[in-house]
């Protein structure tokens, strides 16, 4: 089987140093042709956290559907689906720098914080009762909520 | 400024070892409650490559819009937008294991290969003429095309 | 050529009466197995307006890219892309009734109002200068902004 | 309560004539600044059918989650989620005319036909056993499958 390296955004030919951890989001910001106001590190961290959280939520909704006890996981599926959608859209809007609109961005990131909070709270409960996929997803939601909150603070500073 | 670590999927409390590179996609597959037929490593690699490519394409479309010479980048923007959408949907479908449908999955991954090929070809040309965001995006498209092709081969084996 | 009727949601076999105008969104709400708090008519109107606005924004971004004067339409393209994404996600969240979360929904609909306002303002200007696709898109944005605002008012009542 | 008219794409000030049924998809095609190869009527019909099917699938997944017997509807939820995503992306790609790529479009529409077929088959069964939301959703899937098939035939002619 051909091996695909697991690391993302590895700069080709780079040695084992911090360059290894540069995500595509950060590389794309670093090559953006205009200047932009937000801190590139905070922005890339938010975009990466949104990508992780969106994927984890899609996978967690599916894993809940795969559980024998699906009837008790309906709320979790629903919040996962919402959070996956909101993260996906917030990620796309934050990936755009050209003709940035602060009002739209701020309102959307706030909605995303609400969505990550609701989904993280629900998943955390199931994670504490042995649902491992919910535990992992709750972690992704918490990190995304944190990254979005920090971005909001930077936007309002 | 509070630091957000750049690494994704870091297992909390893990030491600096290979655990660091386990993406959320792989963690979610590892905690999925049922069995599934596809190789988890290939599948996680494809999901991660789709996430990276989708983000890079969204950002590249935006970077092209930020270039002075946008009129000569219209084809690139269009292919980026399509590729971002196709990668996002393919990522979501591959993130679902429950009641897997081989026909739908195969047809969609084939469409994704076509989209990554078209966008990668276009971006590569601009990358060779100094558009750094196109060079990075072309790399993400090539890796995604490769990961999807390997997954298709495994599905057909 | 086989004819596909243009009307949406036409109930098969129905005669030319008001049934003809029942959208799929309304039909799906009418067959939802549980009760829900929001007014079905307002909700269906918002979902339909979001679908129309999302599609118009995707098409308007593309039409702007097809204009000779694309360099002067970059802001319009960007706002169109954001609005298309935000409308698509808001539509999906509003299409879900099970385990409704008022905080997430309200924040997202507010973000959608901001997005429709920004995009509608921009498109309206270009529409007044002869860009017909911008004129049509501005109309879709205004209707969507209005439908979302009315839904928010009902949620807060 | 303020009334929002249910009809979509109503041309303001128009009298009760066939103008009433012109969807935004068709209006956007009619105002596109370049020429395009595909028949505008077929294309608009496909875009409208994709919008309807995507919305019905999102709502049907949610309605299934709201059923007491959700455990027997897991396959339906999964196929609904896939079909909603594939329709949404196919709709966006078909809404773009600028720098059309036949390979990407054809592969994606084929994937969409497969998805509508799989979801329509599943929903139809549940619809025959009294699930009204599945019956409505099956109808939307069949219409979308038909519209996409007709578009494919026109593309290959």
C-alpha cells in the first residue's frame, strides 16, 4: 500500500522543524497578495479549528446514527449537523480576505461560538458516559469555540 | 496574546511523539462504533486532503480576486469555487460510515478527482508564473487528487 | 424534448388552485411528525427566500466574473459568495425542527440578515447602473432579509 | 401578521400570467452577460429541482430523527444527508456558467443522479408505509433525478 503522509501542510523538502506544522490555511494567508488587518496566526488557527470541528461534527452525527441507542442521541445528531454546517460556512467566510465586511464576519463568528458551545455541551455529556466519538468531538468543539472567541476579541480590540 | 497551538488533533497530555499527527478525521474513525470496510488510514488521509484542498481553493479564489490582474484569473476563480464545493461535499460523504452506499461514494469521488485535476492544472500554470497562492493551491489539489485516486483503487480492489 | 414543468412543489394531479404554490419546504413542514413552535408559514417563507437568495448570489458571483469589467465587481463577488454560503447554512438549520436550539438559530438568522443587507446594498448599486443580474440578485437579497427579519420578530415575540 | 407571498421569483408588478412562475434561477440565466451552450430552460429546471430536492432531503433527515422509530430510519437519514450535500454542490456548480468545464460538470451530475436514485428508492419504501415526509421527499428525489438525467442527455447530445 502506498503511504500517504499524515501531516498536513508539510512544506516539501522541509526538514523536521516547525515548518512541518504550517497548515494550508496559514500558507494561503502567507501568500495572499493584499494586506489584511487581522493577525494571520489567530486567523489561521480559527480556520484550522473550524475545519477540524466541522469534520468531527459530521463524523459524530454519523457515529451517533451507528449506535444501537440512537434514540437517545437524536439531540446530539441535530446539534452536530447544525455545528458542521455553521463551521463550514464560517471557515469559508474567514478564508476570504478581499473586501472584508466586519459586520457579517462578526455576526457569523458569534453564531459559530453559540453553535460550538451547544454542540460541545451535548457531546461532553455523552463523552462522559463512554461515547468516545462524542468525547473527541466535544474536544474539537471546545477548541473551535476558543479559537473563534479569541478571533472575536481581536476583531473588537 | 494567548497562544493557540498550531498542531491539529493533538491528543491531550500526549508527549512529543507520533500521536501528535493523528488528525481528528483519524480519531473519529478510530472511535466509530461499527466496523467499516475501507482502510481507516486511506480514508482519513483522503478526508484530510479534501479538507486541505477545499480550504486552499476557497482561499485561492479569494486571493485571485485580490490580484490586480483579476481579469486573467477568472477561469482560476471559477475552477477554485467548483473544487472547493466538490471537496467539501466529498469530505462530508466520506466522513459517514453508517449505511455506506458504494455507488454514490464512487461516483462522487470520481467527480472530485476530475475537479482536483482541472483546478490543479489551472493553478499550476499560474503558480509557474509567480502566483504563490496558486502554487500552494495546486499542491493541495494534487495531493487531494492522489488521495482520492488511491481511495478509489482500494474501493475497486 | 420532454417538458419539465417550471412550477415547484406542484402537487401531482392537483388542479389549478392554491395547492400549486405549496413549496417543498411547506410540504415538508406539513408532514413533520412532531409539533413545533414557529409559525409554519413564516418558516417556509424564510426557507424558500433563503433558497432563492443563495442561488441568486451564486449565480450573481458567476455573472460578475463573466463581465468585462470584473475588476470593478470584486466586492460584489465577495459579498455574493459570503451571502450564498450564509443563506445555504441558515436554510439547512431552519429546515431542522428536531431539538430546536433558539440561541444558535437566532444568532445565525441575525448573521444572515447582516449578509443579505450587505450583499443587497452592493448589488442594488450595480443594478442601478445597468447590471441586470445584480438587480435581480438585490431583489432576492431584500426579500430574504425581510423574511429573516420577520422570522426573528416571531422568535422574539 | 405581515403576509409574505408564497410564490417564488414573482416579477414585481407583474399581472397574473406566466411571468409568475419564472424562478430566480431562470431570471439569473436570462441576465447572464455571456452566452452559454446548454438550454436555459433545462438548466433552470435542473437548478430548481436540485434546490427542492436538497431542501426536502435536509428536512426529511430531520423528520426521520423526529420519529419514534428512528432506529429503523437510520439508512434513510444517511442517504438524505448525502443527497442534500450532493444536490447543494451540484446546484452551485450548475449555477456557474463562466469558464464551464464539461468533465467536472458531467461527473458531478452523474454522482447526483446516483444519489437521488438511492435516496428516492429508500424514501419511497418508507412513504409506502405511511411516512408522509418520505413520500414527499421521494417525489423531490425522482424529479431531481429526472431533471439531471435530461440535462446529462442534453450535454452528451
